[in-house]
C-alpha cells in the first residue's frame, strides 16, 4: 500500500517512515518545498501525481504559542491547507486520515470525546485546528483523529 503523508521532518511523518515498512506500507512524505499548505493551489495536482492508496494529513502549524501572533499563517496551514487536501482526496476517491489534536477540546469532559463533541474556541491554535477538522469531516472518505 502506498501511503502519502504530508510533511517531511515532523514527528508523525518520521514515526510512519520508521514503522510503515514493517507493515508492508510504502510511506511517501510530501512536504515543503513541493507542498506548502500555506499556498495550497498545487495540492490537487501534487496529490494526483503521488498516486496514493491512502493519504495521511500529518502536516500542521504546531507552534501553539506562536499561533497567537501568526493567526493568518496558522489558519492557512491548519484550515485552508487541510481543506484543499480533503477536497483533492475526495475528488480522487482516495481515503484521507487527518491527524488533529486533543487541544481542540477544552478538557472538561468526563466521558470519551467523539466527532460531535463541541470544540474549544478560546485559543487561536484550537480555533484554527478546529476549522481544519470541520471540512475534513464533511468530505468523505475522510477520517479525522
Ligand atoms: N507528535 C505527537 O505525539 C502528536 C500527538 C497528537 C496529535 N498530533 C498531531 O499530529 C500532527 C503532526 O504533529 P507532529 O508532532 O508530527 O508535528 P511537528 O513535529 O511539529 O511537524 C509538523 C509537520 O508539519 C509540516 N508543516 C508545517 N508547516 C507546513 C506547511 N506550511 N506546509 C507543509 N508542511 C508543513 C512540517 O514540515 P517540515 O517537515 O518541512 O518541517 C512538519 O513535517 C499535528 O496536527 C499534531 O497536533 C501529534
């Protein structure tokens, strides 16, 4: 199985590169400079060329504190970029797994979190990750974690 993962040096990408082969998966990182989620115009063409059986959306703006001073960039990378990925995956008919963060939740719940749990809106990072999650959930065949 050919699994295209967004990002190159990130922790999740590196873990998949390390462990994927043991499961017979061919892990193909797709990240900067070819794929920049802040400029997602080329996402569709790049994904089509990548011939993925499965796409893992693991690239993200993860500098939580810095996101407060770079809200536009955080929004572009964590919302518009994943939206473009989800739209491209949907039109190609390729399943997409979007890796999100529990930071989108406020931590106040005593029971398990589900796809329908309300999302935290108080912090820029959470707000932007939340918005990434929404378009990904709306476009089948996408799973968001
Ligand atoms: N690591 C964990 O234990 C963990 C746990 C729960 C959830 N998550 C979630 O999993 C996702 C990935 O986390 P991580 O720990 O792997 O993050 P990370 O180590 O900070 O890596 C971020 C990745 O995103 C890429 N990236 C950032 N901006 C980009 C852009 N404009 N265009 C394309 N790629 C860009 C980086 O690219 P470069 O390769 O160019 O640096 C890097 O590969 C995040 O949503 C995070 O919240 C991670």
